[in-house]
C-alpha cells in the first residue's frame, strides 16, 4: 500500500514546481527527506553532546568523590550520546519512507538493518567504556593495586565482541541469536582451541590474584627459564617482565601457575635482605689460643676491644682456639653494625670441611634492601672479615696462583 507523509507531499510540491513530473519527484523526495532526517539527528546528537557533557561535568566537579570523575568522563558520556543518533533516525525513518509494513523494498530493509547494526555497535562501545572506567576505579583501590585484573577486563572485552558478532550476524541473516548460539554449541571444541590461550590466561590470572601470588611491581625470578626482573604488566595472555638489563621478557600467565618461581617482594616488605657468604680457612692455621697469643691480640688496637668482651664470657679453664675467637669477634662485629637488621638472624657458623679448607659462613640481613646499598654492605663485611683473619693468625685458603708457583720455584732454585 502506498503511503505518503506530509514531508513527502511538501517536497513533491517543490519538485513539481521546479519542472519535474510527479513520478520523478516521488523518487527523489524520499532521499531528500531521508537526508534531512540524518542531518537533524546529527544536529540533535551534537547538541546533546555539548549540553549533556557540560551538565555532567559541572555536577561531577561539585562532588567530593573521585569515582564519578572516572565513571562519567567524556569518553563514557560521548558513547552514551552516540546511541541517540541511530534511535532518532529509526524513529524518524517513516517520515521519509513511510511505515515499515508499507515498504517491503530491499533498500528500505538494508537501511533498517544498518541502523540496527550501528545501534548495537554504539551500545557495545558504551558498555566497553563503562568497563574501562570500572577497571580504572578498581586498579586505584589499595586492595586491588597491582593485581592482574587487566586480564579480566580483556576477557570481558572478548566476550563483548563475541556477543556483538552474534547479534550482527543474526541481523544480517534475519535469524534469532538463539539459533546461532545453538549452532555454536556444536563447534565448541573449535572455539576452545581458538581461545585456548585466552582461557588459560584468564584462569591463571584469577589464581594469581586470588592467592596473592603476583602483582605489578614485584621482582620475580625463574632460573629454569632465565627470567629475572620486575613485573611491569599482567594481561590476559602475557606477563611482561623488565629484566635488569632493561630488556622485556614475555611469558604466558599459566607458566607462573604451573611452575615454581621466586617472588622477592616479601623481602622488601619485611625490610631485610639476606647476606650469606663464606670463606675457607686453611685448617693448618687453626691452633689453641695460648697466653702469648692472647696477650698479643689484646694489645692490638682493633682486636683488643673484641677479645676483651669475649674472654669475659669464657668460662674459667675453657680452652679455645684462634678460630673460636675469630668467629666470636666477627659475630660481635655484625651484632654492632649499624646497617645490619638486628631484628633478624645474625650468625657465624662452620660448614662441613672440604679439600679447600674449613668454610666459615656469615649469615645476616641488610637493613637496606635496595640493591646498591646492599652490595656495598656485603662487600664491606667480607672485606673486614678478610682483613681481620690474619690478626688471629688464620690463613684464608685460595687456590695457588702464578705468584705462588714462582715463589716455590725461587725457593727450590736457592736450595740448589
């Protein structure tokens, strides 16, 4: 049934006055009115953008809360205004072509489907903008700071894209989305194969977050895979780690769930970085501390104060060696060191003797966990211990070098 709107009659009258026939005018007037509808919808959309954004911005600015600044930002409100355009065009479309039942033409059907698709795309973009805002709000909460929630956002975006594709295909094929979903159920195995990494990444991200195993900024190491650095990003399919040489290493999240890795972040939180070093003492230099030995080290400016406190604690008649005195002196030195964390274990102990001598291990924790101060303290402690050993007549073992061989050769030559 032919239907003519008032707008078409008005345009027909103008075109007939311009010299066109009534049939030619009817062919053109529909497109003129349709173009006017689009322009009018775009103008209203522009007015809404300017007005709504200004009103919302003024309201948000007056509130003390910070969450509304993110949730109602320009991107979210612009996406919301974009939904109005296809809705208005669809509402005013009968002004150009008449009611849908009176227009079975293919061209009209195509226009309606394009408007539906455009509306779906804008709705999905609006939902995506909302999800990004919620992600920004969640990432700013102290309890969620550094957590791998970016993977959850990416998974939600993938689901949103899949929903959009299903809806668009259902519109193009003029089929119900339920029928398409039923058909996808038969190809679930193929979809599982395609999205295998994404699914594994999502599950791994949930496990890492739920168990508080990892977050952005943590220092982790996996010697098996030559990974050692700081986590800079955790996404749905990858975890990016900045190594100490400033290269970026990329691994899948499920690797961190399936295999063991070291997370050094608790060390920073507790405020103590371990120093665990050892020196080999030549067993031939170990001897009893007789009176002459004790008098000599008591007269020494460096060892005198150390030995005084040690000998006062020694039981009468107790026989000690120079190694015992040395170990107690080093332990006292570590106990009084200002840059050692004294709330943690401080210990000097012997290890199992080997063919390279008797290992003496120094075990303590640096109060400053940063790398450079830690290395300086560790070097200072070891240097002090090495310099202190000869004062107790102890020889630190090291493999013979070129100088030792030359000295032996010179001795043999002199004996000849």
